[in-house]
C-alpha cells in the first residue's frame, strides 16, 4: 500500500516542477531571447571576453611571481577588486559595446512604434486615453520625432551616434577620478588603449576607401569590357559574357593593402629599433625585454651607443664612461685597452692599421672604431670566429630561427586546437600551419640578422672602408650603423604572407606612434591634451563598433574576429566556418523544430 501512495505523490510533484520550470523559462524568454544580436547577449559576450583578456595576464603574472602566498593572495584580491568594479575595463567596454547596441535597438523600437501610432491614429483618437498612456505616447512620440528628423539619418549614422554616446560613458568610467594616497586627483591612464582603437579604426577607414576604389575600378573595367564585347559580339550569348573586373579589383585591393602594410611595418620597426637602442623608456618594458632577449646585446654596449650619441664618448679622447667597455673586454677575455676610447683610432686608413697592430686586433685593416668582437657580443666566440661578421650573421639567424619557431608554433597551432581540434591530425590542415610557422620564424630571424648585417656593412665591411676620412663617431652614431640597421630590418616583412603583414603592421603601429609623440605631450595634464585624447578615444571606438555591424569586411585580423564574436555570436563568420569544417552536419532530413529553422534563416 505504501508504494502506490509514494507514486501518487511523486507524479504530481514532478509535473508541478515541470510546470514551474516552464513558467520560469517563459518568464525569462522576453528577458533573454534567442536572438544573438540582442543587447543582453552582446553584453554577456563582451563582458566575458573582456574579463578574460584583463584577468588572464594579471593572474598569470601572479602565478609566476616568486613571492609569498600571503602577498600573492593580497595582490589577487586587489586585481579582482579592480577588474570587477564598475570602473574596471570589462564593465566599461561592456557599457560601450552593449550600450551602443541597446540604443540602436531602442531607436528601432521607437521608429516602429511611431509608425504604428501613425497608422492607428484614428483608432487612438476614439479610444479612452489614460494619463499614463498619454505620457508614454508623448515620450515615444518625441523620441521618434528626434530620430526621424536627424539630418541624413541613415542606419549607419544612427549606429555611429549610439556608439558615440555609449563610448563616452565608457570613457568616463575608465577615467573616473579618484583621490590618491597623497590627496591628489588624476584620471586613469587610457592612452595606450586610445592608440590601439585609433590605429584599428584608421585601418578600417582606409580599407573602406580601398574597397570603394576597387569597386570603382571594377565598374570602369566592366563597362569598357562590355562595350567592346557588344561591338565584336557575333551572337547574343557572346555579348552577355561577364567581365572579370571584380577579380581584377579584388586583386588590386589585396596588392595595394599588402604593400601599404609592408611600408607601415617598415617605418614602425625602424622607429622601434632606434628607440630600443637610444630611448628604451619610450617603449613598453615587456617589449624592450623581448627585443633584448632576441637581439642578445650586452647592456654595456647599449650604454656606449647612447653616450656616443650624446657626444660623451669620442674616439681618440678620454671619457668618463671608458669603464663600460674596459670591464666588458675583461669579461670577454680581451685586453682592457680594446675598450678604451683614448687609444682606439678615430679615422680609418694607414693610421688605423698602425693602431690595430699595436693593440693586437686582427682583421680590421683600414677601418677605425670599436672592434667587431664587441659588437658581435660573443655569439660566435665558442667557434673562435668572433671577428667574422658573416659568421655572426649566420649564427644569429640560426639561433633566432630556433627561438622564433618556439614562439610561432603555438601561435599558428593554438587557433586550430581551439576552433578545429579534429583537424590537428589531418595532414592537409597541420602541414599548412607548420609551413606558416616556419615562414613567420624565417621572417623574425631575418629581421634580427639583417639588422646586424647592415651594421657590419656600414661600420666595417663597406662604407667605413670607402670613406676612411669620415670620423668613426659618425659610423657608430645615431646616423650611421644604427640608422642603417633600423632601416634595413623592417623589409623582412616581405617574407610574410599578405594577411600576416597587415596584422603585424597593426601590432607595431600603436607602439611606434607612442614612441614618436613628444614625451611631454603624453605625460601632460593640460585640459587641451586630455580633451584631444578623449575625442580620439570616443570616435575611434564608436567607428570600430559601427563598422563591425554595417561594414565588417572593412575590419581585419583580431578586430574582425573579436567584434564578429561579440556582435553576432560564435555561430557566424570565422567561427561558423571552422565549426562546420570540423563537425559537418549529418546528412538527414531537416529538423522540424521551428527554433532551428528560424536560426538557419537568420544565419
């Protein structure tokens, strides 16, 4: 008798639970719709992605930090408090992205309501109007009037204005003024973020104009080709053959963009390398550390280059900084006199040969300056070829290639593991990724070795021998071998494919811009400078968000990938393509589920 009674009580409870869950799901449906373009879903994707981007590096540095557990826990709490606050980066960016989408949806609803109100005007006049409904209708009517009477109120401009408003609020959150410990008040630093958005937005505008120019060229070519076909056509079918203007325009656009990217990367890398050698404080510390590890240059040699630039070190004269290279010579096992500027020859020719013979320096006939053994930094010392410039270049290329492969193999294979893990075992998928990593490693190793090759060509092998009467302070100065190396290494970007050139150019351009701006302007607290930065931040971020909705083809690289995920979700663009390649749909009849059909229609 007990079993039936328990069954009788269980079934109503389960049915009641199902009804409660269905009621709860029906309640959440208008709040959380299935549309991936809905502001709520856009905001959730934006917050999760921005939170991972801000918390990931901070937590990684805490894990790898060599400190006590108590200090790391305290730092962890401070990081969480900073990133999860309303003034943190994730919330501010979510306000910018989600707020712009919400404003755009609000304007669309207002336009629809306004049209419906105009259609039902007679019905509403005959009906009873309550004060609350009258106020609501008045607000909607005013909003619709403001939206509909905007000058040239195209969807693009409405989206731009929505994103400008939301980006302004986001910037206010990021630069919210807080009192410091000393009682002073200063805004949060957003300068690097401003440069990043400015570079990406400028690239999107440039790609937009390139697409327009390509379309114009395609139209001109198609028109002329069709006219010539109409004149020479023998039948009506021949006159309807399509012209290949679109293909030529696309090829022109890709070639122009690739060369522009190469020139931008060349100019930016020249500035970055020059700043690395003379003004490293203008570059991010992590960037300087990474370049130093790849370049493998002793810090004392870098200090000598800087004092040569400031004319505090001159060949043939004593200097208060002579201890830099005398100690370096001792550490390398060479006589200290090899690093003394007072005994080193200042001019090439026969006098320099006499000085080198007295000092015992081999293989430097006809040129002056510092021995190449120091410039090579002991890379080839274990083979006894420290004075060979060509051997130094070859060894540096090999060592840099090995380090670059360790860097680029995860870069090229990690996207496959994240988006198409099954393709990692397919030869036709894994081999192109390996070849791409090899190509990128060749680019980076050529970048490093070509710099040193240009330096040795300038100060030892060619130019210094051709013009021995020019002081070697010029060849070792900022307008000599350093300038030649900086202007040479950037052309190695031509080894990379066109798509990677664009992403590399967009990566180095913000750093080069920051290194080129006056330091006093960057650190200035004047209202005019801050206002200019805020205007650039707002317009750049708003332009990026608007292009992501209306012209996503104008975005490239990480900008296009990230904003496509944020705005449309993981079932669109690159994500949808990769998922379909890895998990092809089964060959069965279409589902009768209306939700699935709607999703397919929407995609």
